[in-house]
C-alpha cells in the first residue's frame, strides 16, 4: 500500500510529539537520543514542506514544530505569541472591507432582493437545526463519559485571576440589539462581524434601488475592492505558518502537558464528541446534498487548519471565502452565509457549552435531571447566538448558564486551564460547519452544482 506524503508527515510528527512527552515523563531513555531523534524528524518535515511548497503543508509542520519549541525552549516561546498577534491584526484589517465589497457586489449587481431574504431564512433554519443537534450530542457525550464525577480539581490562582478579569469586563448583552450597528466604524474596530454584515446588506439593498447611472460607479469600486482584498489575503497568508508556530509554542510554554493530567477526560470527551458530530451530522448532510467530498475537503483544508491552530475563527474567514468561491460557490452566497454563520452557526462552541455545563455540575457534585439538562439546551440555544465578537464569549456564556441553574459560577474556573486546547477543536469545527452551511444553502438555492 502506498502511503501519501501528507499522512507520512502526520505520522512522523505524531511520533516526534510522543517522544517529547516520553522525554518529559520518563528517565529510562537517554535524553540525548530522544532530543536528537525529535529534531531529525523536524528537519525531515521541514524539508518535505519545502519540497512540496503548499500552505497547508507548512501550517501542519508549523503546528508540530511550535509544540516542540514550546516544550524545549519555553522561555523563548513565551515571546512568540507576537507572531500570531501580528497575523491576527492583519486578518482583522481584511474582514470588514472584504465582507462589505463581496456583499455589495453579490446583492446589488444582481438586484434579486427576494433571493437575499430567501437565503437568509434558509440559512437561519439550517443553523438552528444543526446547532441544536450539536447541543444534544454534547449532553449525550458528557453523560456517557461522566468526566466530572468524583473529580477533585484545584483551581489555580492564575485561572481564578483570569476568570475574574473576564467577568469584570463583561458588558450587558442584548442578542437582538447587538445585531444592528450604531456606528459602522465602531463595529469594524470591535470586530463585530454580524453588524458589518447587516450594514453591508442594507447598503447593497439601497444601492440596488438607485438608478443604474448612480449604481455602476459604486459597483465598480466594490468589485475592485473585493479583488484587492483577496490579493491582500494571499499576501497575509504567507505569514500564517509563522503565526501558527508562535501560537502553539506560546500555548505549550504557558500551560505545558501537565495541565492535561486532571482534565484529560474532559478534553477527550470533547474531541470524541466533535468527531462523532462531524461523522454523524456533517457527513450525512454532505451525502444528502450529494457533496463532492474531495473537492470540498481541498477547499476547506487550509481555513480549518488555520482556525484549529490559531483557535481563532476570524483568521480563517478570508481564506474560506476565497476557497469556496474558487470551488464554484457564487460570491453572493459565500459573502452572505459564511459571515452570518460566524454568529449563528457555532457548532463546535455550542456542543462544548452543553458538555462543559454538565461537566461543571458534575464537578460541583450536583446531579442534574433530564429536565434540567434540557433546560440548559434551551438557555444555550438563545444565549449562544450573536456573541462571536465578544471577547471571552464562550466562557461568559458558560458562567451565565450554570448560574441560571443555581450552580456556583466559580466551579467553571477549572476549565480555563485547558481552554486553549479545547478552543482549537471547537473553532476548527465552527469553521468547517460554516463552510458546509454555505454549500448547503448554495445547493438549496440551485446556485451550485458539482
């Protein structure tokens, strides 16, 4: 059987990472041998990435190399977070003009306002069904694993300080009101994607209603801006491997492997639950719409990898939009559904929230009845919408949900120690789910055929 180069890289990287853990927890093997072996593997991976010269390959190599640097050189790795912060800042400059330009072109150029409303209804319906399924899968997973029962986990001082700081910065949240921008410049500055989408849609509708003489200059500007921003994205993406390396190196140096000891069962439960969700929800949806899985995977591989490794959905949005359009999805569908999904279709985050809520109750020694767990689902169905732009939103929703159930919110602080590890998985799933949702709506509208 012929082994694909990509699979070989993953296997060798996994072996190297395993050697790092063995090196950390045993003394029976010569440290010199282990270190030399690991670095030989890393050099081989770097050579492979250089030969193939694909962004996805470099990102995968950077992920594992970042783990090694964070483990072997933690003092240096603590400063590498600057690389990921630079990348994220550049990405944030792309999002608003890219969404604005693509939505204006997609809506105003076609002047089919009925289709816009129809797509909106179909997208919201799809989002609600899939995220509800995710919530119940999260509940089922934690009830099967019972990861929090009997656990005695001490809350570290740093975790408590971080949680208190996030709670202190919490702003009053109105899910309906927060959809609408009061100041477009403020919405752009604060990264409120949904508000930018709403403004862009209203602007595009207004543009479609004016005379052709007045509409054409703005359309040409929007088309030009869209093309420039996609080229801008291509340039910024060359920096993505360094950003991934810096983000993972910083995470490993900050938290290390030791943090997994007490909370490993929770991490394992989440990853298994997300895998089940992908296999038994996303795959059947793909089969129903007759999705070309090979073509779809090629399109989403880069954005999902970027989202997973940086734990930031925003970092993947420009590349996801670009790749889905190259795949054949019309710009008007991509520019409308994908950004909207960033607020209403957080599959990975909603699954995590239901799972984590019951986990915290288990740690607190509280046995929630089936009715109480279903109540959690309904609370999360409402509270998890439209908060993608809120810093620390997932943790704040978790605290609010368990507070509504009469559980001391301080018990939620235990999850912060491994939040970065879980955030990677749920963010990657969020991006994958939104890419699939875009294809579903395009197929539903008859706008895309493989």
